[in-house]
C-alpha cells in the first residue's frame, strides 16, 4: 500500500469508505512500510554520525532557499486547501515565521552546539565535567492543518539545527499543501535525511506508534492524549503542541478601541483558525456596549466586504463550518445575544465557507462557545467586576495555550502574570509572542508539553549528555572497600558522624 491516498474536502480519506473492507493486513502493510522508512533513516543517522555545525547550517540554508523559492506555490496550495486563504497571511505566518526561525537558528547555532563546561566539586578535582550536545536521532513530526507549512517546518528547523533526521506526517485536511511539502522536501533533502509521508488517519495512527527518538505532535488536546498513549508504548518522548481556550482580558486602564482592534485582528487572522487566537474576551462589566461598537468598527476597517475579499480566509471544510454554525445555534437556543459583523450585509454562500464573525453576549456558562475551543471567528464576551474575578475565571478552567492582557498599569500586569499560568503571553497585543524568534513556544498541561522555537527548539531535539573525565591523579581510591579507619575518617570529615 502506498502512503499516498486521496482525501476528500472534509479530510475523510478514501480509506474511510473502504474501511469496512480494510483488512488487518492492509493496516499491517502501512505499519511495515513506515517501520522500514524509519529503519532507513536510523541506519543513515548511525552510519554518518552527528553532522558538524557547517553541515547543519547547509541544511538550514537549503531549507530556507526551498521555502523562499516555492513561496507562491505554497500560498496557492494553502488557498486551495482552505477555499480561500489570504496570500498575505500565508506569507506572514507560513513563510516569514519559518524563514525567521531558520535565520535565528543559523545565527546562534555555533553557540547552542558548544559543549558546556561544568564545575566538579573540590573532592573530585582535578577531574573535569561537561555537557555534550548530541542529536537524538530520528524525529517524527505530526502537524495540523491550520498553518500546514509552518507547523511542519518550524519543528524541522529545530530538528535540523540539532543535527537530526526527520519524518513528517502532514495533516490530511490540507492535501494540496501536503503534496507541495512532499515535493519541496524531496527536492531539498536526501530521502534518508528528511521524508514526508502523506495519507489519512490510518497512516497518522500507525505513525504515532513508531519508535522515534522523539515525536512532535501538533493538534487537539483530545488527540494529544491518544498520541501520547501510543508513544508511551516505546517510551518515545513527546512534545505536544495542543489547543484550548485562550482568554483576552481587557483591563480597566486600557482603551476599548485599541483593545478591540487588536483582539479583532487576532480573532480574524486565518478566520480565527489559530491555536493562539483569542478565544473569548473578559471585559469590565460596564464596557460591553463600547467594546461591541469598536469591534464592529475595527472589523469593518480591516474587511469592508467578505464574500469576494481575498484578505478574509474561509473555514477549512464543511465539517468545521457546520461545527461553528452549531456553536452559534446552541448559543442562540440558550438565549445569548449574537451580533454578526457583516459590514456590507452580504448574503454569504455556505458552500464558499466564508463566515462573518459573531460577537456573543450573555452566553450561559455551559454554552458550547464557552466550553469548547472555538477555532473560528466567534468571540464570546464575558463580563467581570474585578480583575481578581477575571483571573479566577481563567484559573477555574484548563490552562490555556495563550493569554492576552490589555493594561498599562504595571501592578495589574504583574498580578496577571503572577496569578495565571498559560503557554505564553502577549501584553497589549495578540499572538505576537509566537513571532519572537528568541522566545520558546509551547503549552502547559492540557494545552501542551515541551517547547520548540528558539534555543528551546534546538534543546528539545538534543540529548544533553553529561560527561565526567577522571584525571590520572585522583582520590577516588580513598573511598573503596574494604572500608576501614581511612574511610571513616574521610566520611566523618565530609558528612559528620
Ligand atoms: P487534530 O488533533 O484533529 O489533528 C492533528 C493531526 O493529528 C493531523 O495531522 C492528523 O492526521 C493527526 N492524527 C489524527 N489521528 C491521529 C492518531 N490516532 N494518531 C496520531 N495522529 C493522528 O487537530 P487539527 O484539527 O488538525 O488542528 C486543530 C487543533 O490543533 C486545535 O485544537 C488547535 O488548537 C491545535 N493546534 C495547536 C497548535 C500549537 O502550536 N499548540 C498549532 C496548531 C493547532
């Protein structure tokens, strides 16, 4: 069985319709094929050893050149996958983010790779100790569809910088991008250096069971648990980049207009299909009317029209479109107020999956929009009376991937930073912490584990190997059996009676 199979627009693999006739043999064949591929990369890693700094820089250079050379193909492929994806959003979030990450890694690689000399305690002198940076081996990367290039290639930057090899399994929900990724990687790297395997859920599932030296998974919290369970069979260490509900808290001391502008930008970029999009807003109780008015104005100035506006991205497929509509219907049924932002009052064809953003007021706490990760252009507004109450609201829920706080008061900022925990934070803006090449990225608890990006990306795929060098002349023999008066004397000196 080939690891390339067709997927329909909703990401159901053609295997799904044939699943009933799928034999255990066919699934076994996928596993065998993946195992053989992993074996090939592991053998190549063993025979060629760890690449030196200049070889790694060459790998990063090649990746940068390939991404830049194919940037328009990437934008076209992603747009085909989404129905419409803003070209600018692709160039910023898929191309620029990856290229910046490469440039940062290249500039710092020498320093990151350096052996780290450590102290030895006086009793072991004149021995010495150091920590050696060693590639882990072959890394598996499973990526999500919402930023299908960035989420496959940013982990790869850390993997290559750390001197490893990789196999990537891109999401079946972005098949055009998966094809471009496969071509781009095939043209750039030897088949036993970096490989891409495409396919449906059967391939993804088999992939997560492979004995990689490390597995990076980007996707939902629900699947993160399944992947971690599969990796545990082989004690494969995992980096889990998951999702959740990221709050934006508007403080008393921050202008509503500016907050609305920045929150609407974060919510509408990629039509809200961003893991760190502000999911909901915590707003001082008396500011709801002003905030709604400013959100409307901010959205209108960014997107005066929707249907034929190339800047406004579509929802990726019918299943996700229906999911978002069901959240709205649920909120409506539960008595919430829904304010649709549709500046030109267009009739939007559901087949095109352009969804007008909706602000939601007065939603009961157990509404879907307040319980599920939204991952689309819906913004519930939750009123609060005191900052302490807003903080408690966040802390009563699973730890988010991102948190946004709009405030000028340093003491309020310190309070939020101290009293909440999240994967990352942007103060007085949304999402920009992910664009900082010197900051790590990763969730906490249900929003993920481990970090990548920046130095932490290099470290995630590096074994920090502690090495002790005994000296020719040393005192180790003084504490060997048979233990007698000499050992007693030394121990009395070291640890007392
Ligand atoms: P998903 O969990 O449905 O799928 C993610 C990937 O898992 C896909 O590539 C899929 O092929 C693969 N997969 C499916 N079944 C599998 C299995 N049994 N074993 C192994 N892999 C399997 O997520 P999605 O819909 O692609 O992405 C949306 C979710 O991802 C959201 O929750 C979002 O917040 C999260 N996300 C997180 C980040 C981050 O950096 N933390 C980035 C993007 C998206």
